[in-house]
C-alpha cells in the first residue's frame, strides 16, 4: 500500500459513544457504509453518535475500482430492515438521518421502493428529523426516480465520484456520468435539495474537476463534497497523488465561486461528512436568496 502523508492518517476508533453506536447497530443487525466502505471518519462520526445506514444488503452488483464494498450476487431485500433502521435512529437520538445503499441492478426498481419504505419508517418514529439519502442511479429510469417523490427526503445525494474522463479507469462506462447528472437534475427540477461528491487523487487534472463542477451546477446541485481517494485494499486502484490541505481549500473556493450553496472539501471528507451542518448552510443560503 502507498505511504500516506500525515494529514490523511486515520484516528483509531474508540470511546464510550463510539461503542454505544456499535452496540445499537449490532443489536439490530444493521450495516453502515462507515464500516463496509472503510470510511476514514468512522471514529469521528461514531464518536459523535452518528452513522450512515447502508440498506439493501452488503453486496453490490457493480464492481468499481475504488470501492471496498463487496460485489457479486446479493440476497433479496430484507422487508424488516426499514423498521430496524428507524428504531436504531430513534435509539441513537438522531435529528438528521443519513441512509445509503449498495447498487442493486438486480432489482426492477433498483431498490427505490426499499428506500421509500425506510424513509417512511423513519418519519413515523422521528417525525421531526431531517432525512438525507445517498442513492444509486436506480438504472436512470424516471419511473424509479419518481418513487421517492411519494415521501421525499430533505436531501437527495447522488455522487458522480470522479470527472467523466476518468470513468473508464474506475470501471464505469462514460455514459453513466451523464446518467448520474440526469438523476440529480430530475430531483432538482422537482424542488428537492440535491447533493453530490467527488474524489480526487485518481489522475484527474484541474480542468477535469472544473468541468465536473460546472456540470453539477448546471444540474441544479446545491451541496458538494470533495475528498481524497484513499486506496481501501490491494485489489483497488492505486492513488495517483495526495492533495495538500491547501489545495482542498482552493477547490472549495472554486466551487463556491461557481454557485454551490454549501461545500465541504478536505483530505478525509466523504459524502456524509458534516451532512447536517451542510444542510443548515443550504437553508441559510436559500433563505438569504429569497
């Protein structure tokens, strides 16, 4: 594995709140992207009593070169999972609930109805909580995208991951980039707050990043996250280079100047990092712009 610079080294997990979160999740047999994707912020987020629930199993139907999540043939969705997610969120005392999933190309709706049921269960038990969902592309079908409009979350997040030029390198057809932009545009036109994220360090150039940011702004995205790609394992793509903290600050300023309402950029930033704070920033931004 590559030798990582000191500013991207991870903090060891531990502490009373961390172990409380783990106990709640284990008790209900729930998974989190924090563990499955080997997120570098697990000690920070769990230590503050938050976690990102990962529904629809632990096996993804796609094989992206950057991802640590298992791939293959997944099991059928667990119909009781939405209830257990809601109960865990209640026990954790969450005011902002973040839910994501593996990609389920094996399901006709891509898992959209399972997301809907999970949102509905959370709203039942925590009616005052805000909900953010980090969704797959649901095969890009409009009938699947419309499912979430039956009980819309506060924020819909869908990551483009990298600029379009790098899609073949990460194991995705170039066309998937435009599909993702259409997913984001669909929800933005429905009046929902949309969010997306980029990884850097996989061989992109600054002009690639700027083109991707322009595409996201034109698709109506309001919240952006930018983080350093960290190689999860030997089977994953190597890091091309590590960005300095100052470079992330420059990217944040570029993104803000292009029109994003809220931006978080940094070496360990991931899709759900400071999610509630970014949502508050957007509300303030939208309130001032009225």
